[in-house]
C-alpha cells in the first residue's frame, strides 16, 4: 500500500463518512498556487479549491502576514478591540453602500447566512424567508434548509417559514420569468410575513442571470418591505471581475455575505456586511462567536484584500476569463461542442452530447490532471485563481479539450 493509500485508509476509519468528503479520493502532500500534489506524486491543476483559492494555495503574502501576526497577537477575546479586526471592518464597510454600513465577522459561511437572516428578521419584525429551489447556502440547521424542499427526512426539521421559488437557471421550468412570477405569488400569499429574499447574485455553478432580473427582484422587495440578502461566499472578492458580484447587475442588496476566500484560502472567515440602518438590537447577541474578532483571521483577510487591490485582480479575472472564452467557448473537440458559461474566473464548461454523469466527468478530469467538480451530468466547474497566468490558462484549456476528446471516444464504444 502506498503512503497516500495508507493515509486515505486511516482517514476513513476515524472520520464519519459523508458525501463529497470522506472516504477521500486521495491524500495531499502540498498545495501551492494553482497546483496540488498528492502523496503518490500526482499533480493536479485545482479548478475547485472549495471556492477558497482566489489567490491560489499558500500565497506567500498571506503566509508571511500570518507569521507576523502570530508573534504580535494571536487571539483576542471578542469584548476587546484589536487593530486587524477593526481595520478589516473599516475596509469592507467602506466598499459597501458608500461606507454607510456595518458588519459582523464570523468563522464560516453557514453562520454568516444565518446571522444575515437574523438581522433581516429583527429589522422587519417578520420571519418568512424566500430562497431559490436548488440553491446552496451552507450546512447549518438554518442555512441548509434554504437549499430546497428535497432534504433527506432523516435530517429532521430545518429552519421554519422558508418558501422556495423557481430558480432563474431552470430554463425548462420557465427561467427568470417563472422565478419572478413565483416571487410575486409568494409575496401575495404571505403579505406582511416575509423578512428576506436570500440568493446568490450569480449561482456558484456559473449560471449567469439575465441583466434585468435582480433590479426587478429588488424593486419588488422594496415595495414589500423585504430585505434582499446576497450570498457572495463563492463569487465575491473579485472572482467574477468585480469586487462584489452584484455590481454586474445594477443593484445593491441590503446585506451581502462574504466568506471562503476571505481567509486567503488558509483560514476560515466570513463577513456579514449590511446597511447601517440594521444596527437595531444592541441588547441581542446576533452574531456572537468565540472567534468573531480573531486578529489572526482578520490579518489573513487584510492580506487578501491587499493582494487583490495591489494586483488589480478583479480586472485580471475579466482578462483571463476572456482568454478562456477565446480558447474554449464554441470550440469543437473530439466532435463535442464546448460551451463556457459564467463571469470572470467563476466558470463551468459544458460538453455537448450525451450525458456523461457527474462521477465520470470528475474521474476524467483527474485523469487529465485536473481537480474539479461536476456541476451537472454534462458540465465541469472551471474555477481558477485570480493569479492564474496566460500559460496556466492555456494549459487548463488544453486539458479540458482532451477531456472532450476522451468523452467522444467513449461515445463511439
């Protein structure tokens, strides 16, 4: 048994088994930049990164900043202010609603989504939540229930008073117009009861909404006194070509949630940034977490913002995304037509033809030296770091084309 196989076997005996996590598909030795390498020497370009690797893996400026912070102040009880947490709050709120905002820092995205809902409920005095069927907002007892109605009954009851509407990406079900009609009907049937609409401005599986969708939704929310919450945990921080993904769509939500890459791909951190008017319940512990003002986590985020701003990486995401389009979109490889969707470097590539199945696509990706997740049975995620070079983009495109050729040969058998 190889060292990698031995570690995978040990892992499988001590972790609870769960879909997409354990048992593991391999054991990593290193992760640097765009690349990950397993303990058996296989190297992969990481097109997934759990949506954390906006700056690649182990960015040297992030690592250096954390080493410095460890020597200065490694932990701060939440009742005390510390410079990194305060500076981070100032920089993030300065980017939202012209600085007329406040925030809470949290250890993860699920907690952040649930905290955003609490803020909306306090502000409106209502409990109802609208979410898109088939969305994903985390795995907490509150956030998981937002994903859809089809949860396994063994999980028991989730957060109550959730109303699911048709998602804009379900074209067979009517697309954006069906979503708007469902939203209007939900407001009508629950008049005066809805606190918030929770959604990703652009779905993390790279489905881009029509340009008028969110302005129309925002107008309806305003008319109903409903707070609009945008989950930008995978899509924010420049990934789509703008610092906030919602900037593409001409609408500003009441609350935006960041996470994943906010910790530099090294540490877990999320932020709930909301309109200043939501500062309504100082007597409550709305986002009360042990590490809510952890200076080490905040320093990782500050270094992340520095790298993004200094390198103008949101603009770089636009350029690299266009390069991907030139190399892949509409191209034929092995008789299969390729279709690239998404914005910036948050993308997915569809392979025309018979469905291959998600497990098959992921296996073929690994064989092509790519670590990626399928978005459906015809498409694979292409989530690239903002620091990707021209050469790396070309290498990714070549490997994806090779996947298409292998799929076509399989069709002939």
